[in-house]
């Protein structure tokens, strides 16, 4: 999926403090020093998210639009999409105009829904086994899990969580050592450099969103 050199870069960049620390810095969030008595354990949060994702993906009564709407709600409730968006835009967020930031935020939400939906869709019908908390501090947690497949070896998936008071939000998903947030960050930086700036990235995202909507409409019409 990713060229060897790029994959090694991403694997070397698997730094828990980096991802969560930057997310906290971007928001200026102040994390509570310990989990409140009524707060959900990070493992329970990931397990509940996995159960809901499986339910959506296995619901045969949902058409393409219904599945997209359900996944959008699921992602917005469990992922910190604005933080992920600012992270993947990186240093270019500071140089973007307010109008560009607004356009990017809207298009990125559309993009991340289709991106994570596609990733989750690959494992429809499989089982998510949550293994435990690998790392934890006042800002967040890294939860390890494996996708147990009906055929083939299990797939390692780590979930980086950011603490929001008594709640958790997912800020990255690391599949077999490859961070989706870091992958998008590198891809977006490459597009910005090759297309003349943030405006070029926004144009590219707009095209991708249009294509995704068209594909979804075709899928819906083929089932009618």
C-alpha cells in the first residue's frame, strides 16, 4: 500500500507522545491528571466503538446513503475530526486563510468519512479483540487491538485516544504499524507542494469528494 521508504518513515514516526501531545497543543486542552471515577475506561471506549461499527457495516437494511449517514454520525461522535484535520494540514494550517480553513474543514470531514469507512469496510464481518492499554498519561491513551479474521493472520490495530474531560476521542488509527493520520499528513503535504499551496489541496479534495458521492450514487442506483 505504501512504498518501502515511506513505510519506514511512518513506522519510525510511531510516537505516542508526539501525536497526542500535538493534538493537545493544537486545542490548548487541559487534561485531568487522572481518570475520573465515572469516566469510561479507554478499552471500553474502543470496544464500544468497534461494536457499533460492526453493527453499521453488517446492517443489510442500510443502503449506501444510509450507511454513510450512520458512519458519519459514528465518526463524529468518536473521532476528534477537527483536531485530526489540523494535524494532517500541519504547518500549512497557520498560513491558510480563514476561508481556506473553513473549506478544508468541510471537505476533510467528507474525506475522512469515506477514508475510514473504506478501511472499516475491509473488515466487515470480522471480530475486533481489544487487548489493553499500551500507553497512558494525562492527555490520552494508546489502546491495542487485533482484528481476528476468518482467514489469514490477525491484523494489529492501535487506537490513539485524546482525553476530553470524562470522554475519549480517537485521534489516530495505526494499522500494522502505519498511522493513518501521518499517512494523510504526508500525502497532503505532497499535494500542497506540487499544486501551488493549500488552494490546490482544497481543489483536489473537492474533486475526491465529488467522485466519492458519484460512486455512492451509482452503488445506490445499482441496488434499486
